[in-house]
C-alpha cells in the first residue's frame, strides 16, 4: 500500500509539473507541439540519470526510484499526448511537421536518456574518486 501511495503522490506532482511547464513552454508556439517535445526530452534525461545512478551508484532506494521514475516521471512524460499531437498535425495536412515531431521526439528522448547515463556515470566516477 505504501508503494501505491508513493506512485500516486509522485503522479500528482509529475502531472502538475507537466501541465504547468508544458503549457508555459507551448504558449510561445502555435503550430508545433514543442511543449510535449520538451517535457518528453526533460523526462527522458531524468529517467536515464536516475536509473543509471541507481544501477551504478545505488544512490536511490527502491522506494525513491519508484516515486521518481514511475510516479513523477511517469506522469510528467506522455506518449499519448505525443501520439495525439502528431496525428493532429497529420489531420491538418502538415506531414512535414508531423514527421519532424515524430523523429525529433524519438531522437531527443534517446539522446536525453544517453546524456542522463553519461551524467550518472560521471557522478558515480566523481563520487568513487572522491572517496579515495
């Protein structure tokens, strides 16, 4: 039951952050879903960072990792919104924008996870090096 509460509280935080931050970013753009792209990229970075810090450094307990990754980041990032916004671009005959959105979301998300991994490994290396 405790784990379910952690996921629920994290989900509340992540969904609220997505709504506020995604809306704030998107207000500057009309025809391209840059808010969702940015949210998914940020979320991917932090997912990569947290998972690799957990794996290589043991920095997070299982409960903290679940709260951060499944709870906060699970609600913060959104594949369903990405799919809907991409399909809307297709409906509006904006095939090039739809293709850019699909390719950039996948590439940026993958690069962000990789960047999170690199940061986590460098943090791990620094922490281990600092312990000598």
